[in-house]
């Protein structure tokens, strides 16, 4: 049976994007193809903290569990979920074990399903299945080494949800045609997700702009997003982390590239960058209103601070 390596599993409120405020179970997979060293740093790269001084490269000899590590405020704020130095703190479980831990965690919170149908489209699914919104995040949850395990998890008969959001940087091709048999989608996928756009897979794509420190040609990959569109009834939205007006030119250019490749985008969000050079929610909201994009807060930071398990 396939295994998945992950740094965290926790129950909280979704803080970003389409399902802000929805109680959700998060599985943070361990590993990433990017480092995003530029977040929280000056635009002048000569003023950046050296790579060997970045938070995920620091020594913490007394730390035994991930939760005891400080949350980085420069670079990727989840860098301990992919930094090679911290792999020994990650769990590596088979899918049956992960499902059991998920059930135990949700039951520990006393979750009984939504109390009111006013929750909208999500509530209909949860009321039918007594499920919970599952968020697969990272790191990068669609690395090639994770994909079979992710599919096995989503189609597992004991997974009590039809709502899965995959938070990805949009660089990894993840095609349903790799999981077909005799030209047809596996019935387990159709049973869970082949219903409609309000009961299925959501791809939350956060393309990395130059403020992340990553290279454009490696970060903006329309062919990867096109593969997400191929999943039946999938919903795909973009979530750009912006610092100021200077980032908007790249946002527009990325959207044009995706549009030119005929990627079907259901929504586009602007979200504030964290760190000492980041903008406040109000200022990013002004940019969203100016350019006609949606605004995403970082609700988890507003409620809990930038902490593990939120």
C-alpha cells in the first residue's frame, strides 16, 4: 500500500481562498520543489538573508517535534515542512493509517457535521456524508512521489468527504488519464467526486511571482493547470501572493499566459504577503477592487497568529 510523508495533520478553519471560514482537516505533505526565499525580504536581492542563514537551515538540536520549531517569518512560512534537515520529524504512514488518524482527530473535536444548511453548497455534501472538508497542502502535495498516494487517499472507501482542496503551486502535472482503466475513470473517483462543481475537487493554485524568488519559467506552467481542468467537475482558482502595485504586472501576465493556453479558471484571488515587507489586508483589498480580482485574507493568521497547526 502506498504511503504519504507528512509534517502535520490538524483541524482548523480554512483561512484562504474559496472556503475561508469552513472547518477543515489539513494534511501537510512533506516536500517541495520550491524554496520561495524571497517572501518577507527586500526587493533588492543584495539585501537578502544568505541561503545558509534562512530559518529552515538553522540548528535546533533540542527540537523533537515539528510544533516546537519557530514559524519562519522570512521566506516560505512552512519551510520546515520541506527542509531536508527536518525530514526526521515527519510522519510516513500508509493510507489506512492516515484515514484512521483523520477520523480520530475529527472525533476528538466532537465534529457532528454542520448545524445549519445556510453553509451553502458545502453543507449539502457534509450533511449527506457526515464528512469534513479535507485540504491537502504542503510543501507541494502534487510532487510526483505523492500523486499515487493522493489519489488512493481521495478514493479510499473510508474517506468521509466529497470535498477535497489541493493547495498547489501549479507546477506539477496531475492528470486523471494516469488513473484510468480501459479509457474510463475509476468508479471510486466518480462515486466521490463526479457529481458537480459544488461537490468535488478544488485546485487552489498559488503561482509564484518574482517576489517569491523563484524563476518565472519554472513557476508559471499552464500545462500543469490544464491537467487539473481534466478532472471531472473540478474547480480551479488562482491565489496570487502580492506585496504591492509592482506585483500586479506579473499577475496580469500570468493570467494572460493561462488564458492563452485555454486554462479554465473559476476565480482569481489576491492575498497579502506576510513578513516585514508584506502589506496589510486593507491595502491588498484596495488592489483587488482596483483590478477586479477577489480578495483572500489569511484568516488563520488573524485568528491564531502565524503558528503551526492553524
